[in-house]
C-alpha cells in the first residue's frame, strides 16, 4: 500500500510485514464533535479496517486533549471544573462515533493521565539544553532544531520575520513554544520548575512515544494540525530521541460548508449529533469518503442527497442478493473484476473515491442482472460475500433482521398478493400502507414481488 506522506511530499510504501502502529491526534474535548472531526476519524477508521481485513495487525492510538485553555475557559463560564467539561464531551464523543460505526481505538490516552510521562520528557529536553525555563514556563528552543519547518515546508527565517510580537518577552525567540505553562488556575500539577500544566504539543509527543515507541508507522490528523502542532511534535520528539519520529504523515483535508470554513462565528458548524439524527451513519460515511482524503470536501445538502440516492441502490442490491432465486449460473465478467478494482484503489494512495466507484459499479451490475431475471441464486451467494466485505471495510451497515421479522413481512406480502388476485384492491392497499410504515418497499419482478427494508432517514421524510 502506498500513502501520501506530508513530510516527503511523495507517496511512501507502508511496511505491512509486521504490526502497523498508528497514532491519530484526537479532539480537544471542550465542545461537541463536528463533521470535520468525523471526516478525519472515518478516513482512519476505513484505513484500519482495510488493513485488518488483509490480516494485518494494527495498534491504533487516539488521544484526548483533556487539559487546554479552551476547556478551562468553558469550565469558568459554566462555573464548573475542567474535568466535568472534558468528561461530558468524551462521553459525547463515544456516543457520536459509536453511532457512526467507527471501531474503537486500541487505547484512548488522556493528557491528564500522563503528566508524569510529560514531565520526564521535558526534563530530558532541558538536560539536552533544547528547552529552557522562563518566569512564565518552560519553552522549546526552535533554533536548536535546524530542521524546524520540514513538515510544513516553512522556513525559520520567514517565520521569524512574520512572527507577531509575543506576550512573553522572556522567550529567547518568538518561535519558541511552551512545553510547560506556569499557572495557578486549576487544573495544575507540581513539576520541578513550578506549578502548572503541559503545553498542547508536548502531550502528543509523550503519549505517542509511550504507546507506540520512538519510530512508529503512521501519524495523522486534520490538515489544520500540520503547523504548528505536528511541526512542533517532530521538533520535540526527534530532539528527545535523536532519531526519526513517524515514518509516514497522513493529513486529511478540511470540511467546508458551502465553500466557507466552519466556524462558530459564522454559525455554520455541523455537529455529528445533528447530522447523524438527520442523515444516519451510512450517508455521513459515504460523504466523508467521497473525495480523496488529502483534499478538502464541501458539505452541502445536495451532496448528502446524492449519497442517499446511491445508498438506496445499495440497499436494493443487498435485498436482490438475498431474494435471488434464478437458476442462471454465470457471474458477469464485470463483477469478477470489481473486488480487484476496489483493492487496487485502496492500495493506490488510499483512494476511497475510486473504491466507492467500484462498490457502486457492483451495485449497479447486480441490480441490472436482477431486473433482467439473470441473477442466479448460487452466484448471488458469491457476490453477497464480496458485497459484505466491501461494506465491512467502508463501515457501512444494512441492519440485520430477525427470521421472525422476515416471516412477518413475507406473510403480509402473501396476504396482499391473495387480496389482489381476489380483486380486493382497497384491502391490498391497506397492507401496502402497513408495509410502508415499517419502511418496507416492494420491488416487482416478473411473476413475483420481493421486498427491501429501507433505512429510515429523517432528512428524507
């Protein structure tokens, strides 16, 4: 598998000969998660699911930033504690992402649970004379890391000339950044330098190295984290270890809303809770995977409706496969190639857009064969296995139905057919009405009628 590496600005081969270790920068838990968070996490979820389907062992770490100025400010506004705020939004995070069918990470380390590790990390940077203490905290000396800017492709001299006048005049250089901030505002911890809390960037360096080692396979997050967060992580981590930090850096493009950046001031932030309630997990996942992960994607109701139309075709495909009863025995050459097309798209810089094209090509071909009464029962079982493999990797779900539910529907359809044969059309229509209330849609075939259960999408109603 080849992946676009931000650091080298080229495609790099992922070594899958052993366990693949991935660190994803998670969210700062000061508010509800939004569609931008969803895209990044869904992209990594599909990458992980694809690798695991290929039999590759994955260790997947995703942190929570649970100490931060934004969290503290919100706690003060609500007259509560930072811990209360972070606990609330961590709980909501799991509600949202479980709802989006995202597989839980191997571990979710929190910054507040790793203060000891962070302090040891800073002690070593001070010992190496790469970090220094001021009256306001401990700072990383950017000039001591000559490769600073290699991830974001920013030059130190250009950054210095463009740097704003910093509040902390005690810093040696305007580019130097805090690894420990002195503070009396809770939460605080004792340290060898004074009471305070860690800087944002140092948390991820300490936790990623603790859980995955000094040189792991993939480090990722949204494109907005390239600078300064990931740039600073590289500087700290490689100064700490003296060796390469992550092998491949993957950054996921931003989600815009009608061409504009999401922001609270514009009032256009779409929370996951909101989009899930209105569109359901499948439509959101299709939207998030519909463009190349490295490029921005624009959120609009029109695009969601397009994905809903496609998803309805996928639902029809599934039910055509389970109801197939023709004796025809010839899988079309188109279908035989689709699994390979899907995998090739995934392995060529994780192109989910092309992988989805292959998936919907399978859907279209199955529906065409079914309409022409050429979908054989034996072939349908083979195709269903491939269809479900793709669903599993993409994280899409068609709800399972119990045998009792299926039997109830079959009985209603049989009763309706009998009433129609007896020309009792009004009674037959009543049964159809009951089926509609159950989200059951009838598909007429030559000499028979099959049914499908549609996902209930609030935005469609």
